């Protein structure tokens, strides 16, 4: 090392000597403090972005699926909610959920609606749709989704996603997501966003809350095994397979036009056709008209 230093030109040698002197006089005495602050900074970055760390998304999804299985074992029921019930997921905006405007990003809406979708479908069908479960007999697949944004959600703000059945026909069933944040007047009142009574069932309208977004997702159900594997299961037939009483829903289906049933109509609006969904694989056509109406007048 000394030979290398001595081989340097005099100006560079003087510069290197000054750097070494600066290190021993000003840096080394504070090295322990610097390391401590660096560790704290790294820990802060880790905590602010923990939701995006590898495995966290799947762990949170797995916990929600495990909750469905535990409920089934504890209560001896094949499902947790009825078709007309509302499933609720509660979350909080974190740093890794933000976009460049420091608002809840478009991708975060979809990511967190994944939690809501999986919780609703697994709660409705129970272990029958759980991957790798010995009782699994139904596979479900997302066929398309749309979001309409009404109000931004900001950093550290709590919100909940309420998911319910919107409509179905012989191939698809469609669920609606509504994202609410507590209004300033409602903060600190009651348990959760709307009290204990709607923890699982939710409410159609947000009392003392702000509607921030509306989304719809469409699903198809398939046989998970046997000679009928990958064959489509009509929605009501799948509900009967897991033990739901669907007599009222069948009565609604019998009265519907072309088998397209809107369970939560708004101002007499009905679905006239699902051709747009089938052909383009996205939420288009009359579904868009319905949800836009709900967005503007909900």
C-alpha cells in the first residue's frame, strides 16, 4: 500500500493525505453514530414499504383464505356469507400505495380489490373454491374488471372496500366494490367505519362516509376436477353445490330478460345484454352505463 501511495504524483499524494486526515479527525470518531443512523434509515425505508416486500401480498391473501377455512371448521358450515350479504375489507394507505401525486395509485386500487374479491368469493363458496384443499370442487377465474374514481384517498387514511353481488347470468357473475373513507365528522365515532353491526354485512350507503371509488369485477366458475373439469358452472348451480338456498334467486332469474339478473337495481336500470362482456372480455356496454349512473348518483 505504501509503495502505491509513494508512486502517486505529488498533487494526488497530497489530496489522498488530506482525505485520510479528514477521515481520522472527523469521520472515524462518529462512525458508531453514523452506523446507527444508517440502520435507522434503512429500518424506516423497510417499514414504509413493507406491504411491497416479497411474499407480503401472498401472506395477506393466505391469511384471509385461512380465516375462511377456520370459520368453516369452527361452525361446520361450507360458507361464511349468503349471496345477498356484503363482505368488508379494511385497509390503510401506506407509502408504497402512493402515486407521484401522493394519492392512492391506480394500481393500488386493483391490488387491494384483489383482497376484496378473494375474501368475497371464498366467503361465499367456502373451502369448495380454496386451492389445494381436499374439498375443492369449483375453480373461479376473474374475467375482467373496471374502476371509476370519484375522490382521492391520501396517505395513512383508512378505508374499507365493501363487496357484494351485483348481477349474474348463465356464464358470468358480477360483483361490485365500493371504497369508502370515514368523513371528518364520523372519525372517532363507533367501532370501525360504520359500527359493529355492519362489520360483515356492511351497508348499501355510506352514512358519515365518503364514497371514493366504485368497481365491478366479473367471474366465471368452472369444475375443478373429474370428467367435467374446466366446464362452466352456472352461478346458481354453484351456490347450490355448496349448500346455499337459492329459491329466491331462481325466482328472480325466472322473471329476468334473457337470464341476466340485476340483484341491486338502481332507478329501474336493467342489464339488457352481456355480449360486450363475452366478446371483449371487459366491463363494457350496459354494465358501464349502470355503474356510471351509480357513480354520479350514488
